[in-house]
């Protein structure tokens, strides 16, 4: 016969639910601050490169 510690099972279930909720929240709210800054800097660099290549008539 196996003895089950209900407190440990309850905590393990709560932890699993919290991890699932956190993953869903990360997917819902998108990128981290660092990722947003990286994307912004890449876009800025591309914009500057394109502006530098424009011809003036």
C-alpha cells in the first residue's frame, strides 16, 4: 500500500497550475522589455539606413 501525502499533492497541483497560468500570461502579453528594446533598435537602424539612401531631387 502506498501512502499519499495530500499536502504535497495539493502543493504540486497548485504549482503546476501556477506555471500553466504564467505561460499563458507570457504568451498573452508578449515580449519582455529587453526584446521590445531590441526590436525597436533594429527598426530604428533600418529606418535610418533607408532614410540615408533616399535621393533628393
